[in-house]
C-alpha cells in the first residue's frame, strides 16, 4: 500500500503541483476558442434557446436534463470551499482569472461533448451511452486506452464520493451535536445519506433513469436558493459593489501585484480553481452529453458549454461575492468553510450556519448522484455485465458511509490521481480529432441561417 501511495503522490505532484494540467487545459481552451471562432460569444443566445427546447419523447433524455446532470457534477463543495481557498491564497484578483478561464474553457466543453454524441453507442433499450472511452475505441481504435480512462474514472469517482460525503457530515457536525444508540451525529448522518442514495438507485419505478429524475428536481431548486441568497447579499450591500468589482480588476492587473511578484500566484490560483471546478477538458461531462436524445451533436456541445458558464460565472462568482462583501475584520484569521460560515452569518445573521449546512447538502448530494451516473457509463465500457454494474453501485453505497464517517486522505488523493489521468488522456484525444465536432458546428450554423 505504501508503494501505491508513493506512486499516487508522485503523479499528483507532477500533474497538479507543477501545473502541467493547467497549461494543458489553458492551451486546449485557447486552441478550441479560435477553432470555433469564439462560438461561446457568437452563439450565446442560440445556446440558451437550445437548452430549453425539448425534442424527445418522455422516455428519452433531453438537453435540459443532461445540463442538470452535468451541472450537478460540476457544482459541489469546491464551489464554496475551493473559491474561498482561491481568494485566501490569490486574493480577489484570482476571481477575474477564474472568469476568463471559464469563458475559454466553454469552447473545450463544446468540442468534447459534441464528439461524445458523435461516437456514442445505442443500447438495446433505446438509450445512449458514451464518453471519452467510447471516443477512443470508436474513432481511434484504442480500446486499451479507453479502458485506462474508464478505470481512472471509477477511481476518481470513488474519491469524489468520499469527499462529498465527508463534506456533508462534516458541515452538519460542525454546527450540531448529539448522540443516539451510541452513535455520534456524523455516523448517523452517514447511514442516512447512504440509505437515501440506496433508495434513489435501486427503488425507483420510473421509466427514466432515477438519478436523472432526481437531479431534475434538486438542481434547479439548489441553484435558485443560492442565487436568491446572493441577490439578497448584493441588494443589502449595493453601495459596496463598485468597490468590490474595482478591487477584483485592480488586483488582477495591479502594478503592485505585477512588480511585487504576486501576479503569477494570483493568475494561477484563479486559473486552477476555474479549471478544476468547471471540468472542461477532463472529459467528465462527456458521459452526460452522450446520453442525450438530440439530432445534432453541436446542440449538445452548446448545452455543456453553457454548463461551464453556470458553474464558474454564476455559482463560483456567487461564493466570491458573499466573501468579498464582508469586512476583513469579520473573516480575519479564518479559512475554508469557517470563513464562508462567518461571511454568511454576517450577511443574514443566525440563519447563516444552518443555511451553509443546507447548501453543502444539496451541492454534495447532487455531485454524488452525478458521478454515480458517470461511473455506470465507465463500468459499462469496461464490461456490459449487469453484475459489474451492481458491484459498482453497492461499492458506491459503502464509500458514502465510509467517507461520511472518516476522512481518508489517501482516497482523496486517488480522486486527484484519477482526474489527472483522465484529463491527460482526454486532451491528447480530442485535439487531433476535433474536426467532426467543428464540422457539426458549421452545419448547424448553416441550418440556423
């Protein structure tokens, strides 16, 4: 085990610590932005219309439903704790670079998601399954590399599930405390969370996928709650908004920061947080994109591109505004969730701490459900055996309980390891074969004209 841990740490320190993945993802984002002729700007209005236009039967998966699925995976604990960490380490200026990388990364999301639709498979029940492993097999005839990607996906998702589960139980135990039948609140919450997911996975009687149906209900509700909180904060602090925005831009380009040597740190913290949050380039959203019942790959590419905007420009910005509109004396000496709780409490009073618990629950449970769905597609690529899929789902339930009860740093490192491997493979895969996605965009634009 120690040797495996050493290898995982070495790979993580190379890919993440030396910012190898950051340069790869930014390079790909710039490349695809120019290749698509800034489609994220030119076609923004049409992207919105595609998102809300349903074209399939009640049994199929719509673009809006895959948008909720992709958003559920992107929006998690990192949209709160990660943004707070970026501001703490890189200052307010890091938020500008987070915005910029979301703008560029949406082009990457468009290309990879369009390819996922083009090279997916149709199952016996009429539903579609696909993702980066299927692209590698269908387009490049490299099933062996697809297997590596699929296994890395499962490894990553096991880690993510534990992180999200622990984030939920940790946020609850930090505010409330009680024991029942010899069990503390963290153990009780872990059991309850595992049972909730167990019910959603195994006991739904709907024709549609139970995870997609659940996310259709939770994600809009979750987003509306958070946006309403931010609007309340913005209205309450309306006179401070110009100074806050000015501070973001000043510290992003400030002379003091550039000549003081802090400029690189500000940029890198913002870029890393934006990339890691919206996942453009990792291939994660490809599993969601492939499930859609849509007639044009470019349409689904647009939907996932919009998901990048929502994740970073809306949700991450919301967290940033909540934190930056608080006097420094309130958050001095604090970090992470403690800082965010203090900021929320400053804005809305005693409801702050319980509200953070509710937000963390929704953000994390939706991410857990989304990666379970993604993992089902990965295991299907490895083998279409129902026994393997069943084993995966049972393992997920166990990991939810284990993660909720105990913080396992090695498993969390595995999440970074798996995501790093996925991103490297996905970037090298989609760059040389992007032409079908770009052709689909050109054809769709002709139809629009």
